[in-house]
């Protein structure tokens, strides 16, 4: 099987020749292989070069991009003041939504900025080079998470109690913009959209607020991106089973679920998630990027990785991954230890 075939089989809960290897790897490889961190995140050819070098080294089953997109390109396109340092992620220096009167301006924004077009060109270069043998995944964010970028996290959380009309109206304005960005990604060559939803996770908001304020605009975007041809994979931290979020996610047209952390030190139990979803959708593993992978020794990383793989033994629709963003400071020898265990694991 090539990577595209392997991922397709796992997504469809079919047998695979080995464990699909699809971690959130972008930040470390920008450090390991990038001409600069910023260039590898944002600049077409430099981005493509870094990912192709990483693919050759680590034999991932997808190429995954997008942290510069969600952290800087989208907020800047929607009128936030954003800086783009050379050696760290983009920084939102000033938010742009102060009140309801700003929403109409946001709704008229042109998301096809020069920086956006350069990022899309990088995706197109990768698509051409990969020749269909390795799928491209792009990190993406919901209307609610974009709203937190534009309004400010503390402000949007207070708005849910004090000004829910603004939360509704701002998301309504963002839905078509979010879909337009997704459409452009799909046309450039993106196959998988992993839909980062940590700002609406049960660590931050209640299930009632999720149902009342977040679920409908999220479903509109997810369902439309799926209709346009992408496989959408929601990623969310917190106890999404106990909170009932899994049930709401399964109401949408998703192709898998990517669980995250419960705390900085612990992750959602994958077997519990599998028992909940059964054969309704694929699930991704969630090895903690803040644990031994970041601060331990290679042998500790290898032990933890094997434990995750063995726990998933015999599970249909299983793809190895991390529980979220992997730090750019992840020691290369630790990343290599994790990757080696996944590639060498004897999958029954």
C-alpha cells in the first residue's frame, strides 16, 4: 500500500498493511528541515521543501500543513494585526472585533490575501510532487475558533453569557468565509482537513453552550467541506465523551475523530472512545506531545509509543497520531524514537 491507500483503508475501517503514521508533526519538521521556521510555515517553495524532506526521512502517511494558516494568515486576512517572527509561530498583536458594528466589516473581507495565495501555492507544489501517493492534510479552524482570534478569547467567553447575540452574529458572518478558505484549500490539493476545535472544547465551555452557540455553524462548515470533497477530521481536547460532544460530532459529515488531552499530563482513553463510536467512524491515537516526547528520553518515548500501539491492537479504523500540536522544541532523537516504533510495529 502507498500512503494514500493506507489512509483510505483506515478511514473506511478496512485492513491495512501497517499502522498509518499521521502525527501532528508540522512544528518540529519546520525546525528540523526548514530554512527558517517562518519560511517553512508560510512560504510556498520553502514550505514544500521542508515537508518533502521530512517525508523522505520519516515516511509519514500524510503531509500536514496549516499552523501558519490558522495562527496568522486567517486572522490577518480578517483584519487582525499579526506579526510573523522568524523563529516562532505568528503572533496576533491586536484583535479586530470590538462590538457588533465590526461584524459587517468582517463579513466583507477578502480572504485571498497575498500571504494566503502564497500558502495555497505551497500546497499546489506539494500536490504536484506527491503524485497522488501521499495525501495532504491541512489544519483548519471553526467559525467559533476564528471568532476567538478576532474578538479575543477572554472576551468571547464573557460574550457567551453577556452578549450571546454577538457570538451568533459573528459566527454567521464567518461561516461563508470559512467555507471559502476551505474550498480554496481543496482546490489547491488538500485531501484531509483536520478541524481544530480546542477553543470550544469541554475544558473551556459547557456542552450546553456548545449545542447552543457552536454546533450549528460548525456543522454547516463541516458538511459543506465534506460535500466539496475533503475528509474532515475534528480534533478536540477534553472529555468529549462525558460532555456529549462526540454525539454532536457524529451528527455531522466527518471521516474520523482526533481526541486530545484531558490535562497537560493525560489524554482521553482511546479504547473508551472506540467503544463509544464503534464502527461509525475512524479514530486517531493521541500520544501526549507534552510528555516524554517533549521532555523525556528516547527510550521513554519508545516505551510510551509501543504502549499506545499495543492498546490499539486489532482495532479497526485506527491511525497513529499525537493528541495535538507537537512543539517545535521536540528533540529530534525523541521524534525519531516515536516514528521508528510506529513504522516497525507488527500490526496484527
